[in-house]
């Protein structure tokens, strides 16, 4: 499946962000063109006739500030409430500076995958869905998708992105402990798609929410095939970001103890590691409306005030 194309001007570096936007539902079918700055939270919610509540205005604007402050050229987003929500977010929260790209996924929660692509980039593009990609039983299909974006110039693919949201470890039916069998099959399917694209001989970036530790150290079982079968490496690792800074998710156990971990990744073949501008690779932390960094949560109630329960990752890649 493909979307439209557009052309536009030439960067020497491409900044790519991976971001789980946590239930980014934003419907504005009742919007009366009032400037969003003048909308109270109640009126913000009343813009929508959907059964889904809009993500709060403050959280939407905080996510947008994070993207704009980072200078991200392409944002690989998970937990997007469909193309309409992503388009509204791009238009109203991001000053209409980005093209929104999304296709329906297999999600049973309505949380799809999507890209934001800065309109000033000099590329045409195409997006492709893998919702019909066959996985072995019992998985059958990806729980969401592997959404592919091609950057094209002069009718030639110059870079490929694969965006994924691996199934979580939740197992409500008690049929697959920590969803492990499905997770293993989804990772193997992702690898199969990646390997077929190597024929293009261009950088392929594989990123998204892996819902587990896919790093090289203490790799969880379902991700070991990434290192056994491919040449992919975590850009945060290649950029030598200190381990204590390498986290995108905080969780609290029943005893209230806090744990940090990286579960959002951006991978690239090690042979393309010279493209990485390590000094511009980091995990952006959220700020308030005055630009003051919000504290890293030490309690669950602090985490709930963040615009997303995930922190993004930003990578800068030099282009020829």
C-alpha cells in the first residue's frame, strides 16, 4: 500500500526521532476554527464526537514542543490514533510544518503507526503496510504493523525506514506467557522484511517501540535473533550514550520501586555507523511550557503528568 509523493530542499544531516506518543487521539470534527491557544481543556475535548477522548491539550502541545525543539526531520511514531489524529496533530500542534503519514494497522486498540515528515525535506516518499504479512501460527499477523517509509530522489530510493510496535508482555488470556511466542515471531518477521530490503543497498533504519530490552547487553530472548541473523546495531549504543542516560521508559512495581529501561530503539547496519553524528544523538526529556525540564519521575503520579509514558530518542545522521 502506498501514499502520495511530494518534493521539496537539501539537508546535510537528517534528524530522526522515535516516539511512542501514548494514545495520541485527536479528533477535531467539531472544531469551529477557534485558535487552539484559546481553547480550554473542556472545549478541546468538545471538538470531538469520537468515543475516544482527545489526548489532553497540554500533553499534545508538550509533545509538539519536544519535536520542534529537537529539530526532528522525521518522527517515527507509535500509539497514533489513526491518520486523522496524526494529521490534526501535525496541523494544529506542529504549525503545519510536517506531512503526516499513517495507514490502518492490525491494532485492536486503535493505536496505529505513523510518520511525521518535515515538509522542507528534498524527497519524494512512499509508504507501505505489512498488515497482511503472514507470520507462523499462532501469531498469523503482526499485532500492529511494520510500516515502511521510502525516501526517494530522482526516482531512486535513498533511505528506508521500518517502524514497528512489538506486542507488549501483557497476556490477558494467560495463553502465552509474557506474549513471548508472539513476540519472537514478530521479531523474526521484522528481520525477514529487513533482509528482503537489503537488495536496495541503502541505509535502512529500523525503529519503534520494542516493548522490551533489545540492546546488546542483557538482551531479552526474543531479540537475540536481531544480533544473530542481522548486522543491525542500536544507534544509542553506537553513539556511546552513557548507560545511565540510555532509557526511554520508567516503570514502578507493586512495591513502588522505580526501574528505568530502554525499550524504544533505532537500529542501523553497523557498516553505516560513520553516518552517525554521535554528539546529536540523545534521549530528549520533556519540558514545561516555560522550557524548564520536568523532573524524571520518582513516583507514579509524577509519571502520569508527562505527555507520554515513553521518552523519545533522537538520532542525527550525516547525509552524502
